[in-house]
C-alpha cells in the first residue's frame, strides 16, 4: 500500500498562538486549541486530514515549557489530526525525532483508523537502527480526533458501592456480547451491546455490582501478531490513554465512540453496576527500541521510557530500554510529564466518563523510583493526595515480570489487590492438595496479608480465574495447556495451572467425569462467592465457558474467547449455584464482614464469631491444622451479633452459618456439635445431590457429605 496523497500549505496556513494548557485538542465553537509536549524538538507541525485524507500542515510556532501549541477557528468535532515533529536523530542518546512519521496526540480523546504493520510505521530504516527512515507513515497509521465533550448524563453519578458489598465481574466488551442472540447484530461486540438490557439485566440478576472491563483505552495489535494473522484481543497494548477503543464502537470512529461509551456507563449505573477499567500505564504499544513510532517515541522518547542503568561506554547514557513488563518498554512514571499524563488520564475517565475505579496492570512497574520498588514513589503519593482519585476504587495487580516486583500484601492501605495466593490455595484445595490451615486463612479473608497494617479483608480481591489462564471449566477439564492456536508451538502461557482433568484430558462423553467436573466447578464458584474478601468472577465461568484448554487466549478474537450464550453446552447448574451463593452474600452481612474475625464472642456469653470445625464436630486443634491428610473443614460464622455496628451505631443481628467444604475423594460423616446458640438449621446451598436445599439439620446429629461437596447451613 502506498501512502495517501497529501498537500502542504506550510506558512500560508494561518494559525493562532493558542495556549499551552490543557494538553490535547480542546474544542469550543469558537476555536480548537492544540497543545503537545515535545521538549527536545526543534519544530512541530499540526496535521489535519479532510474526508479524502488530504493533509494540511500548520507550523506550530509557539512553544512554552516544552509544549508546542496553537489554535484554529472553524474546526468541527470529528476532525482528524496528528503531529509531525522534528529534532535530533540520535538513537544512542534517546532522540528519535522523525518528521516523516505521523504521531497520535497522547491526549487525544478519540482515534480513527488503525496501523498497518509495514516499514513506514518504523522510525528507523529496516535492519539499520541508527539510520532514520524517510518513508511517510500517514497511510499506515491512525489519526487522533477532535471531540465535542458535551453529554447529557441525566444526573448520573459514581455509585460508590462499599467494598464489602462489591462483586466484580471481569469481562471483555467484545467477547461478552459478540454471540448474544438477544442483542441486535449491529450492536454485538460494542459498548452499545454491553449497555443492552439483555446484558444489564443478566448481570443484575446474577448479583454483579461492578464490571471490570479488559482494556478499553485505545490499543493496537503488535506487528508480529498481525504478521501471523492474529490480533491482540485482550488489549494490553495501549497507545492512547484518553480514547475509548474505536473497534468496540457501533457509532464509527469520529468521536461517536466517546458518547457510546458514556451511554454504556449510564446504562450500567442505572442497574446499580459500577464500571472499573483495567488500565495499562506500565508500557505502550511502541514496544522496544525497534518497535513502531506511533506517538510517544516521536515526541519524547528519552523522557517517557525507562532506560537501563547508565553505561560509561555509552557516554553516560544507555538507550537500551529497561523492561520489567515483558512488552519491550516500561513507562517512566517518575518523569514529571509521564506522571502528569497518567494522572490526567485517570481523572478524565472519572470526571468525564464517570468510571468508578481502575485495576492497574503490572502495578509494580509503576512503583519504581529509579529501578527500585518504592511505596513513597511519585505516582502512589499523587493518587493518595488527589481529591478525585483517592475516592475511587483502586485495584493493583501487585507484580511485574521482575524478581523484586511481587508485592502481594504490601500495597498502601487504600489499594485493593489481586490475591493470587487465594487463587492458588483454593485451586489446590479442590484438587486435594492444599494444607487445611492455608485454606482457612484464605476463606476468612487472608489476614496474614492484610491485617497487620490496618487493612481489611476487602483489600483482598479473591479470584479463581481471570482473563489470563484457564476458565473454571477448563480448570476441571485439562491437566495441561493447549495453546497451539496461538502459533507459538504451545510454549506460551503458564505451566503452573493447578488444574485437574478428573480422568480425561479435555471434553468427554463419560457421564461420571462430566458430573464430577460440574460439581467441582460449582464448588469453586461457591467457595469464591462465600469467602471473606471481594469476589471477582471471570465472565462466563458461571455458565461453564471453555477456551478448549487455551490458557493464554490473548490473540484469539474468535469463538475460542467469545462467550457462547447457547444453552446446549452451558453448565446452567453451575450458574444456579453461583447465583444462589451471591444472593446469600448480598442478603447476609455475616458473609461479607468488614471487621476481622477474632475467634472470640462479640458480646459476653455469646458464641464466638468464628469457629473452625473438624468433621468429628470439635473445634480444630493444633494437631488438626497440621494433619496433611485432612481435606475437609467446617466454618461456623456467628451473626448474633456481628462485630460490625450498623450505620447508626446499633447492634446488628443476622443469621449464623455453618459452611462445610469437603475436598476428600470419598464421602465423610460430619458431626453437628451440641451448642446453646443454634439448635436447628436449614440447608440453603448444596452441591451434594443427597443433601438437597431446604433440608433441616439439628445440632447433635451427623450429616453425610458426598465427596467433593460444599454445603451451607443457615440457622433458623
């Protein structure tokens, strides 16, 4: 493909001086102000594109504190634009200016088009990294779009759901709705599709209070993937941090995607569902030094990306990127303008797009001062002091790809964390391979990780699966990953799956194996929903979604990843268990407590708030906790009264619960101890077909639990 035809007006095209703030393209009916940061550039041009893709260039003659700026009248929303920036070409010293490359505005509110993985998008000549490439990239790359920010929110506000009442549902905008037959075909796979009543009512009825969207900030697929005929489906390859990804828009890519995203948020808020964005500020789509020049690299490569330690052989500066993300580069969040961009972007999504919170991908990479993890780093301090950001939901993926980046249990108090120790322990338990003391710790909220610094169980985001790894169905159906479709000879993806195929690898017609798998899936979902902490479900796990054993489907934008809404292959019994468990959690504060359990009465002569029971009916002893052969435990949670006071300081009363978890591969008898507080209970959730819901259980008797079962008894 050849570059598009363009014309240059040069100095004959008038431009007003404008101002250096705010950064980006700021539209008003009178004028549009353009401002872009390129501190070491020698010149900058604003490039506008008409409907025939003809280019008009305007020389930006004003520069203030490294920001090039100008303003134009008569610009309409939907106008496509970009920048061309010139300056030193000295890659060894971090200068990669190339006016032949059209650059996206880092503060652009929308993008139009995509990239074509051919030589013109690269700043250096192919095979000669020190030589500037002179081919024009405008026909091979995207444009930023001027946006009218006005929108009628109809009184919509952030929901501010309490953490202990939160149930997170991680989903992919496209994959969740692409195959949904109750959504009009033209809306499937889009923001508008996610706003459809068929979706919002499903989420509400299931018991979800927040959706966590896989990356929706504008991203592009890596050229290497495009060369293999694949795409970056998950979206962890961001390039424009203010723009909703245009590929999920049913309204085109000239700014309609912004209003469509806002309408989606408004529709979800109407159903009481918060919107959390999975954000990727740790790296960009420009990859390593040999990656494409799309935006930041052509504006401030030296300042925006971290470099390895200075090397005297390079004159005190080493242009090799310091990479703790595994994606070729690491954003230098210590750099003032990179930090400003991250904070401005976060505030924009809260104030202008009404987003309720964020999950930060590879957060450890952003906590670095220099090269060391630093909990007093600029980003954490700035967020903690920001009057807007400190009040939204903040979730860290508390690790990166380095040895020192594993920070589970160590983030600052206002941050919740993905708790992979919960994931690993509960997976191991239900395949019969976890110490019972570790299981109890995770069920009760992971106090070993969060109780020592004033945090609560709500700081723990409990999950069994996520986008990265097996689905629940695959977790109980495969011993090994099957990623051949990714084109990497099955080398990609983790081998540490902690999975169990229950006797056959993959799908099978054996009714005994299928029944056991479905029971185990129900056990996993019930355990997740009833553990203390914040549960995060992965979309479709409640219905038995499968990826055919692919545990790294990042590049599978097809039926491998999309949710099948058909009933024929769905595990709807697992759905019913999940829905029932979430209903119990929602209706009973005893099952989502804010205060830590103390193992002692909340009032004089009352029951202990938490008692762990051996199947023999006695409280667990030190010897029991060390019994490697014990694979079952009872959890008595008292609701009379709760340790937590009511909203006006009143004493709160709830039912008490006895939860039994049996991971043995054989049936066991459990004794229901005599006590003075609970005499009769009712089974309100059961994965044991011989212990139906509604059964009455009396203290002082015994109950037989089948192998691999969860039974929940509520006091009457």
